[in-house]
C-alpha cells in the first residue's frame, strides 16, 4: 500500500510547562542555526512542518493533532489532555524521558504512577520513540488500541543537514557518552575500551569533560597516553558539535539505557558509524555494531574492524545511509505519523 501524501499533515508537539520556547517548522528541518535543533521530540514536529508548544492554548490554536509529552509529576500533562480533548483534538501521548532508568524513576511514586495510568487510558493513542516504551504502554490495562513505536527522525534527507566529510579526512574515536554519574551510560567502560583501541591502532580519542577537576581526575585514572587523548571542556552549539563529530572515524559508547538514541542519530547526520549503544536508532542504523545483546568484547571487535578495514568501513557507511533513507528520514517518519493519526496504515515494529 502506498504511503499517504503528507503535504497537508501537521503535528503539534506539546510539552506543557516545559522550558523550550514555542517553535514553528514551516521549512521542515530548516537551517542548522535554530533555537532548538530538529531532533528528539522536536523532530516529530519538524518532519511534518508543524510546531513545538509549551502552552496549551497555543496548541489548541494550531488546530492539528497533538502529541502530548508527559513530564514532571504529570499534573500539567493531565490538565492539558482534558483541555485538548474538550476541543476535540486527537491526542497521542508519550513520556518525555523514555530511557528505562528514566521511566523507572518517574513511576516509583504512587500518585505519579496513578496519574500516568489515567492519562494513558484517556488518550487517543500512544507514540513511543523506543520499542520498550511502546511495550510498556501496551501492558497497561484499558489503554487505547493505537500504540506505536515510531523512531525520532533525523533530517538525513535534507542537504542542509549533511555534515559528512570525506573518509580520508576522518581520524580517531569520539566517545559518545559524557555522564559518569548515570550507571547505565557505562562511560568509564567506554573509555577503557577506547584506550585499548587507541593502543592497538594508534587512533586518537576525543572525549567531552564538563565535570572540570573531578572529570579530569577520573580521566587521568583511565591511563591514556597523553598524546592520544583530546579533551573538550566547552559545550558546543549543535552544528559545531556535529562538525566536531564528523572529524572522527567512529563514535564509541557502551550505553545500555534503551534510549531513543541521539548519539547514534547525530552520527547519522555525519555519516560516521557508531559502535555500542542499545538505543532505538543504534539498533536500526547500526545493527552490526550496536551494543544490543552484545558483550563489551564484541563491541570492541566491531569497532576495531571499522578502524582497520577500509572496505568494511565503507560498507558500514553505505549501509547506514540505506537504513536512514528507508526508516529514519523526515519524509518516512512524517508518513508514519500521518498514518498513525489517520489510522489507515499499520506502523511497522522494530
């Protein structure tokens, strides 16, 4: 069955009471310098040329279907759902934070859990950026029939967002994680694997350190050769971060959080392969090198092969481009969103 024309479909993403300001995406992904990049939940709005809102009345004024984000104690989200449905808007809901550790943390309070269950049952549907979040919604008794995993898209199909560099201009390993304090990120483990790969191949390693002296002391304990470790301690604007990522041969992480997968999505925009990580985009775009159901040794071997086998590396780059075009592009995900709200086409599961 042919996918529907999305030229007239618009989606409003509402984060009630959130900090991100109102943002419209009349030009899809738009130019690279924006208030908020068209990634994560903003990408659902951007791929449909819709808008991202924080005020309920503005979302109502858009006269479009709404994806309502559930955040905080869910009180504002529940009120927003009531107001939107009173105005006859079609409303799907999604937790704003969907890593498994984040879901567990949000739902450990009885009042918040009860409010969450009420919202899921009352909504017209549930959209999940990870298969695991979709499974959670499906497990709730009385939830709506319409539940779908739809990955957050990346503007891979927009030339303005092509940050790739020629393969001959790439060198080194970028560590994709930054958080020492989130156990499921396994940041220290990724650094140890990177050090071993650097010693074997001679490739330099780049890591971000926003923890200042504490982070510097932790890095010192990993034992990198000084000339092989490059530390960046300043946050970069998103386009500048992508340009930095694009300089590298691979991105390495050992994240086991089952997140949507922004690290892998960023790598896609640079056409840089990613090793490790079990996020949704990791599994879709990098099935041969992601960390899903793999040991640390397996991930290290996959990374080593990409660093040392040029033909294999080129094959991995070509494969990611094919997957992104078929499953993660703005055009494809916009069609899936319209199908979800229109109910005419089933959404493929991961």
